[in-house]
């Protein structure tokens, strides 16, 4: 019998787990659940006897992949798959997939909420500012970026976007102004919402040079990945500009330096919570389970990323 492991350090909502169970067991497979595990070795051990794995931000390292002697497929229930060692998966002929778009709305809503939170001075009761009429730059116009664009228009913001992989005319079909480079985007917008993936090209690409272009009253919103930020550059901006604010869904390594020097100008969620809604968990979790069933039953590899 095909065995599917759901390994989630940050568990899905119970209703999503039920949906995953129905999909897996409905196909005649067995579900194995590993939630809130203490150490990576628990994951390594749990993968030993399974054919498929569903993860979130859990690290599918070379060690995990090699421990999965029967493993044929890993599905990242979510968008970013920088947590899968793709080379190791490919070497072992393990198919890696993501579930693009399934949790995007949750992340986009959080990005907007974060902007309001910073504009209203972390809800401390003092007089803040409004989003209406401000310029927002959407850095990468994929599933989440497009939804942020829609929501930002609802707030009355002036919306710009830049994406190296999407032609300007496609971006502009969404009623958003396309800019040719991140440099132009950062120079134009008080708010920047990051939606780039973490990869060799993007790591540390949000650097001092780029951030220093932002106009006065700048707020950087990061619901993407901490690795894309050049934290040395970020600290330099904080030291130079008292108007600069940063809010992120991922705690940076420089958190303590910010806490000691710049209270009130930054905020970090305690655990990445962009996709932490029942709806997003249901969408991404069940999509992952279906993709596994379709892979085994029909050989479907539509969302393969390796
Ligand atoms: C994603 O890449 O889909 C998001 O970062 C969500 O990650 P999570 O499932 O770990 O919350």
C-alpha cells in the first residue's frame, strides 16, 4: 500500500488535515502524520518507509531524501520550494512539486494587514498615516503579487510592479503600472511588497543600494523570504534614515540589533504566518494530496519543479 507522510513542523489546520486524509485514504493509500516534530532527525526517521511526502517550510534535505528509500515524490504544499534539495531529489529520481497559487490569497491579505499595521504605528494609538494615495511597488508579479495589486487598488493606492519574467503589457492588463527595473520601482514607491523567490540570483539582492532609493516614509514589507534581504544593508538604512520601516513575516538574523536600536520601526511575526489560514491550509494541503494521487494513478507531473 502507498504510504504518504505529512511532515509539518507548523501543522495545517485540523480541517485541512481531515481533507488531506480523505483524499489519501479515499485513494486507498495510508496517511502518516508527523506534526510539530522536535528535531530534523524525527523527519529523517519518519520518511524511511513512505512513498510520498507532503511538507510546508519543512526542510527536505539531502539526508531526508536519501533516508526515503521508497520515496518517489515530495510535494511542498505552498509556493516556495527553496526548502527542497532539488539536486538530491533529482539524483534519487524523486519528483518534487509545489502547489502554486493555493495559499496566495492568505499571503496577500497579510501583506496588506502589515502595511496598515506599520502605517498606524504598530497600533500604539498615536496618529499614523493612510495607505490611500500612496505608491506601492510590487516586486515580482506572480500569484501573490497580483492579488496584492488588486487589494492595494481597493485601498486607493497607486500600484506599480516589476517582474523580470512577465512582460509589461501582461502586468498592465491588471490595471497596474509596469516598471522596467527594481531600481525604478524602489525609487518611485513608499511601500515595497516583496514577492520574489529565494534562489541564487535573488539572495541578498534587496540591498543598501536599492533600499536607499526609496522615497521618504519608506516601508518594506517582506512576506517572501529572509534570505533575499542583505541584512547589513538593511541595518545601514535603519541607521541612516529615521523614516525607514520594515515589517516581515520572517524573523531576520539581525533581529536583536533592530530591537536594541530601532523599536517602533519594525515588526516580525513570531512564526511565518502568511499561509496560516484554514482556507490556505485546505487549498494547499488538499492540492498536494491530489497531486500525489494523480502522480501515482496517472503519472501526472504537472507541477514538477525538478
Ligand atoms: C509558501 O512558500 O507557500 C509560503 O511561504 C508559506 O509557507 P508555509 O507553508 O511554511 O507557511
